[in-house]
C-alpha cells in the first residue's frame, strides 16, 4: 500500500491493517469464541497471558514513549479478575508466554494501537457476551471493555498521541501487524492446540 504525503499515522494504520482487523473480527465471531463459556474462558486465559507479555514489553520500552498511557498496564489485572469470576484459579492459569517482542518503541506503539483499538470492538463484544452468556463486567467480561464510558475519549486521545509520534512510522505499522499476527496465530489457534506456535 502506498503512503500519501501528509497522511496521518492513524490513517495509515487503519488502511494498512484493515484486512487483518476484519480477519480477526470474523474469526472471533465465526469460530464460536463468544458462543459458549468454555471457549470464552480459553480466550480470556490467552488474552491474560498476552497482556502480561505486552505489559512486560511496555515496561521495557515505554521510557522512550512520551505518549505512553499508564492505563494500558491495568488490562491484565482486569483479565485476571475475569478468570477468577469464570472459575479459573490463579494456579490453573497455565498459558505460556506468547512469542511477542517489539524491536523498538515504535513497534510497541503499533502493538498498543491494536490493543487500544480493540476497546472499540470491545463495546460490541461486551453486548454479545451479555446477550449470549449473561456475562457482565462483574462476572467475567471486564477485559474487553476496560474504559467503559470513557472509551471514545480515550481512543481520540491515543490517536492524537500517535499522530504526534516523531519516530519512523513504518516501525509502528510493523508493530501493529505483529500484534494482529499474534491474535491470528496464537490467541485464536485451535482450542485444543498447545502454545508452541509463533506469532509471525
Ligand atoms: C467481534 C469482534 C470485533 C468487532 C465487532 C469490532 C468492531 C470494531 C469497530 C466497530 C471499530 C470502530 C469502527 C472502525 O474504525 O471500523 C473497531 C475498531 C478497531 N478494532 Fe475492532 N472489532 C472487533 C474485534 C477487534 C479485535 C479482537 C481487535 C484487535 C486484535 C480489534 C482491533 C481494532 C482496531 C485496531 C480498531 C481501530 C481501527 C481504526 O484505526 O480506526 N478489533 N472495531
């Protein structure tokens, strides 16, 4: 995809990762991840492991990010609470660490674009989980809607920070692709498959 002069980074990310977004969205809905409690619990367990890894990467690289928003560090806590509410004790959280690493702060920023953007779809997912599984934020569905009524404000603020990023935009796009690839090959791998699968 060609880059237009003056194109905002957020616009470029939306265009260049749109197909990956649609693929993940389609798989989540069509493969039944939100249709029964066992599948959803497996998904939350994997997302918990993914966010622990994202937060470790954030700690490693965030010093270089002026636009870093510390709230991103709260997602694994919400997912841990969801697992408890779904009946998975701490000692039973057996997911291994996803093979996700960013080469630099720009890559991390791209990964965070995917994390923050997913809170928009998270609004839809929360409603589906309430309708299909009777779950609310208190009973196991807080991780997809971490900001509640502040979601849009949060997203707009994050986008402004992204567009002010002074580094190489290409690195940000690479990081966003890595995160979507991790969803595609690691988070949404077959439910029976163990974790020995890479993200690329
Ligand atoms: C059922 C699942 C999902 C639905 C229905 C959904 C829906 C949406 C909607 C309505 C938007 C805002 C409108 C738009 O710009 O297209 C959005 C944005 C976004 N979603 Fe999803 N989404 C889902 C899952 C996900 C997941 C799992 C991820 C990440 C792995 C994700 C990443 C994003 C990103 C990055 C954006 C921002 C796009 C932009 O730059 O404007 N979504 N989604």
